[in-house]
C-alpha cells in the first residue's frame, strides 16, 4: 500500500496500522511503559505528518518515526522492555513500510544528515557498554546505511534489506533478560563487519555507490567505521574472558549463517 500510492491519508493509515500491530504483539509481555511511549511518539508524529504536508517536514517526520540516526533518541525508551522476537520485529519488519514512503518523499539534502547520524551512532556506541543497547545502536547504524543505499540503488538495497531481516531473525530472536546468553562468536563476528557478513555487504554496496559521487566522503566514512570496530572489540574482550554455559551456545540454526552469507 505504501509503495503503490502517494496519498497522505493512506500513508497515515499505514502508520496507524503498524502501531496497532506492534502494540498487539507486545501486550502479552506486559511492557506497558514501552507501549505507551511508542504509542504517544508515533501518534504525535502521525498527527504532525497530516498537518505539515508541505516542504521537507514530512520527510523529517518519517525519519523520526523510523528512528533513523540522529533522530533515534526515543528508541531506547521502547527497546528497554522488549525482548526476543518482539525486539527483532521492532528492528526489522516494523521499519519496512516506512522505507517505501521515505523513498517517495526523498529530500536530496538528507545525505549530510544521514552521515551526521552515522557519526552520532559511532560516538554513542563508543561510550555505550550495555549489550542490548549496543545491538540496538548497531541495527540503527546499519539501517542508516540501508537508507543511503536505497536512494542510490533500490534493487541492491531491497535485496540486502531482506537478507538483513533473515539474519536478524536468527540472531536477535534468542535475546533474553540475562543480556548475555545470546552472545556467541557468530553474533560478534557479524556485527564486527566480518567479510561476507550482512553488515559488510550493506556497507560495501553503499560505499561503492558513494564512491561514484564523492571520493573524500567515502574516505571519511571508512575512518568513522574504525570507531565501530573499536566498540565491538568490547564484546570480543567480554566473550574471551568470561566462561559461558556451553548448552546456551549450541543454537542449532547457526550452521546456516555462514553458508547463507556466502
């Protein structure tokens, strides 16, 4: 619906439907504070989306509704009480309809904002030590790369986004309250941009497109990505120095990850 029409009212109804679906999925977890925060933020922005239907205002409102950096300040108030499959849904499927709308109301000056958002994400990750928030920030940063790619090459980015969703379903759905029992070498290597991992492909495709427009900008982005590697080295140190229950580490579906990447 969001892809085949450019009617503002229909787009707003898609926003409302996605909010209702998210609340329906999460009400069983009794995480009412997260649901109230999400509902208030989404519906307030939805009202502004209907009222400010001129200029670039709608573009910024949709960016904030998705939680694209640097407009991702509200995400942690929602993710703090969301776990497992619901967290996976929030970081992947929940963003999909908004992506098509963003593509139709694209503002060309947003590239600079997306790069500022990446810088904010990297600096925030560098000072963040909570496992779950690091995962959420990494997902937000990867989505910034996906959006940059969508504006440059729709087919590549749609393929990568579907691939990204499949991999997140495998990685995030094991997340639980202990904040560490999902941690294993596969998860860490994926978020460390290991060659042939999903985040590696997302960034390589986006950088190759950026290289056609601005060589200096690509060099700056590569320098910033080093901050991300330093951040996730914290995970490497944690898993190297702590002993984990081996039974927790044996997730049967992980044998699929690396053949799928290849």
